[in-house]
């Protein structure tokens, strides 16, 4: 503010007054140094009160008062609010009047010249909101009051003084190097950064702490005409015409006029140039290839579910710095967004793709970041295995429905069968036992009223009671599941035959095939089969007057047959009879789908045959 020039050198500090053309030197050993002991003067900042602050490399911070011409020194010690290191670098006076000081391994130093107090911001690995590295070099304040800090190894940091938090941008964000050595703005509002790997330029975001914000860095190196990629600490300058100057470590300095620059506007076409299937290259010339023409002209690929490991290679036709062409690809129905690969990767891999329809797309940009809007694409159809097809699933559903319906019908059938059995038992109880009990009641009344008929009535009561016991025994035996075996049916038939025929003194032969053993019959069939046999045997005993009888039970051609023959008086089979015996036998045979044959004649005996299909 006094129109003096100050020079920081590696041999102290120089002040030059252009009015008097007088120099003043501040360096060790000078008589006029006023106790300035630093060799390396690095940076100067003038505060709002006109005081001059000088950072040094090795001797801390100096204060120079132009009025009193007194120097004051601040060095690192153990007291509170004192410097974190004596090795200081660039200083920046912010719009608030606060001075920020870069350092070597001392973090970012915030200095309030009014109160002469310091606040140190160091890197803490456990806290992502701290500065990313303690070596801080260039400093820059943007229009929103955020402080941007270049570091050695920690990339670019931005500091919010109101919240005292940091955010970091590194090579993962496309910064060319994590060492930023200089920062300067051009006349178009872009910020330029010198790094150890060339130049980077960008538009700084209005709110860099927004979690969704990204910085689009545009990088330049020796392939763009830089004499060196190794730029030097604080070596950036802008002249009155807006031309930018940058110094390098070993190749001099260079300048650039951004207003004379023109970006490459060419949007390069992109082509898919290679295809691998199951990690093996595939061409149209291969035997049995899935490609009918070369991959460049293929619009659709149809693959089986076993061919689900794919890779594609691609290239953009831009020949101005082709090494800086960038690529992005996506697989529709698989990738949620474009995958940007940068310039070094020109292929895409996909493994274990599920059956379905996909579209592989790839697009590219030229060296100046202009993307083409017509991506190359291939439709990919991966057919599913038959058990994943719609028709197979429909068949499975239909089969399940059929099984469930069959089970339902079976259950209904079982319920109806049980109901029929109950109805049948109820009918038998009503018809046989009910009528017999009614007869017993009648005979009891006769015995009470007529003494002459008492003996006959009692005899009838006894016969009826035995008939009830016999009927109940048959019912209980028929519904017992332990009697399903044909062996037990034959045993009961043999016992019944022996008891009835012996009482009438009828000689009988009973024969049953051995191959009938182990056969089981359902309850209803077993019951009717036995009752038909019993009815036929009872008729033989009551009416045949036979002397001999034979019973044969056999199994032939898938049928169970029993035949009862006698040499009795027989009967005329062509006449109608009022009794229920023959009618009951025919009715029961129809219920079990059996064939009943009755042959008889007057004086020729009787033969009854039943064929039951199994």
C-alpha cells in the first residue's frame, strides 16, 4: 500500500522504493537486517492495518511494521496458539482479513493478525473432514469464500471457514496428480492448477460440499505441447492481457493464451472391434460360430444360457491425441448407468449373465471431451433353459393344479365312499337287524297272549336272536381293516362252510389256490364278495337237500372266482321267485362290478359262479 516492491529470495528479503530508488535488505549478517535471521523468504502478505507478514522456510513467521520499522518473529514452540512448524510456504489474505499460511508438514495455518492468534488444521486419518495432507503449498480463495489448498500427495482440498471442514479431490476424480504446486484464475473464470503431471483446468463448483458435486478436470501434458509435465512450486502468473505463465523444474517456462484456443469439435464414431465368448475370441470364420458376419456389422447375438461370459473391445476414430479419447459403455437391463473407462481401457467384460434380452452400447469422446451422440450397439439374447421358459412354467402350474384337483377329487371320493359305507351299514342295520328285532317283538307278544304257541314263539325268538348276532358279526368283520387280506376272507368262508354243511350232514370239499395269498380287497368289495358267498351257501343249506357240495376259489386271468356246486334238487332258473336271496346276490355283484352266473335245473343240482376283476 506504500507503493514499495517486496522480493522474496533464497537469500533473504528485499524492499525496493521506486520513488527514491533505494533498496533495503533483510538477511542474516546485514547491519540493516533488524534481526531478520531467515535465509529463505517465501511469501509476503499485507494485513488490513498495513502490517507486512513474511513467511520463511525454517525461521517461522515475521511481522514488519513500516511505521516503526520493527521486526517481530513468531516461531514454533510449546505455547498455545503458536505455529505448528517453522517451515512455512505461501500466504493468502482472505476477504475476511484472515491470513492462511501453507506449511511443510504443519498442515494449514489460520492466522488472525488482529489478535495475533493461530489455529492449526492437521490431517487426521480417522476423520475424513480434515485436510488430506500436512504439506500445503498453493492457496486460493474463490468468490464464495471457500479456501482451496494444494497439497503434496493429498490432491486438491477445499476448506469451509464457517464449518471448519475440508473436502478432497484427487486422481480418483480425474486430477492428473495428487501433488498440486500452483493455482491461478484466467479471465474466463476457469482455475488452472500446476501439478507434477502437467496442467489441470476446471470451473470450481459453487458449493463444493454438496455430496453430489463433481469437478470436471481437463488435463494437459507434453502430448498437448507442454515442455515438461513437472511444474514448479508457486510458478504461475497472469499478466494484464490474461496470458498465463507457468514455470517448470527443468524446461524453462511456457505461456498460453486461452482465448486463442479452439477445442476439437469432432465427434468421433465408435466401433465394436472384437468379441470374446467364454473367454475365447470369436470371429465369423470360426466353425459353428455364433457370428454370421464380423462383429463390426453384427446387430444381434443369440446365445444359450450356458454362453453367459462375454467381452467386447472397441475403438473411436479420432486421431488428434488419440491417447486421450475416452470411452463409456453400458449393458441395458444390467448396468444402471454408463460406465466411463477413460482413455486406457477399451474393452468391457460381463460374466454370469442371466437369461434375458440386453443391448450393449458404447460411446466415445475426442481428446477435448466432446462425446458422440450415436453409440455403437449390439442386441444380445440369452435364451433360458427349458425349465425357465414360460411354457414349462405353465405346464408345471397345470400339473400342480391337476395334482391338487386329483387330490381334491380323491378326498371327495373317499368322503363319498365313507358316506356310502355309512349309509350301507345303516341300511343293513335297518333292514336286517331292524326287521329281526321287530319279529322278536311280535313273537314276544304272541308268547304272552297264547300259551299254546309259546314254545313255537320262543323258538322263533331264539332263531331271530342268533340271526341278529350273525349279522352284527358280519358287519363288524367287514369294516375291520385288519380283514382286508384275502387269506382271512377265505379262512372265514372255510369256517362258515364247515359249520353250516356239517350241521346239515352235507359232505363238502373246499379248495383255494395258493396264489390268492397276499391279495387285499377294499372294504366294500370284501364285504359284498363275502355276503354273496354266504347267501349262496345259506340257500344251499336251506333248499338244496344235497348230499354233496364242492367249493372252489381260484384266480385266473386277473379275476378272483368262487364256484359253489351241489347235487341237490335244483330249481327252475327261468321262473320268478318271491324270495330276496337271489335278488340280493345279483345286486351285490353289480355293486362290485362282478359277474354272477347261476345254473340249475329240477333234479340236476345248482352251480353258482362269481367272477371278480382285480
